C-alpha cells in the first residue's frame, strides 16, 4: 500500500461538505430541476402514450378484436410501423416536456409568494 512517508502527505477526503445554495446561480438550479423532471417522466409518459395509442387504434377500428392491445389480452397485437413508433415517441416526449414546463412555472409562482 503506502509507505509511512507517503501516508503523511495524503490529503484527508473523509469529510463531505455539501453544496451551498449560493454556489450555483438560480437559472442553473432551475435548469437542473427541469432536466430531472423531464427525464424522470419519460418512462411514465411513454407507457401512457403507448397504452393510449393502442386503445385509440382499437377504438378507431370499430373494436375489432384483432386490433385489441395486449393490455386487453390480445396475444398477437398489430405490428406498429416506423411512423407510428415515431408518433408514440414524439407524444411521450411532448408529455414529458409539458410536465417539466408546468413544474417550472409552478416553481416560479411559488417563489414569487
């Protein structure tokens, strides 16, 4: 490991000093919160967008059992085209962006009070 002479010259990194709120400008904290909310909601928004798109497809084909989503027990759901996959991803990213923007404005309103 370390010899006796090297151990005395090593700095101690045992103590943790948390960041202070004055170390970062407010816009950087707001941007970080926006990023956390955006990326945190992507899995949920993708799940809801996929389920909603499947139900919409099922309803738009007059409730034909061959278009039923796997959620309703269909073992062979219809295969999605690339454009449909892009639409679902776009919808989920839009939902996540809307959630992050809404959280940003709620934060601004709360800070003004």
